[in-house]
C-alpha cells in the first residue's frame, strides 16, 4: 500500500465513509467530519505515518488537499 492509499484509508476508516469522493472532502462538509471525527482522523493519520502533528497543523488540517500539504512538512509525499 502506497502513501496515498494509506492516507485515503485513514479517512475511510476513521470517518466510516466510502473512498469515493475522499479527495474532495473538506472539514464539516459531511456529518462524520465534525470536531470529534477530526480528532479521530488526525489520530489515524498519525498512527499510519508514525508522526506527531503540531497543534497548528491539526487546526489547519481542514481538507484532504490541505492534509497533503501538511504531511509534506513531515516528509510524507502523497
């Protein structure tokens, strides 16, 4: 499984959604991605990539695309 597949899988498992449309997701665009869902998603991504995100990055993580940008700071290419 490559990094993009792992990243998408983190969304699918933590938010309990289908992988269709994941790449266009934005925070609070679906009911599952609320504040609680957000923390579950962050935890899943941290576990998958074995990283610890800074608080500012967690707050700024507001879409699939923004997450890709943030992960680059941790040397993870999606």
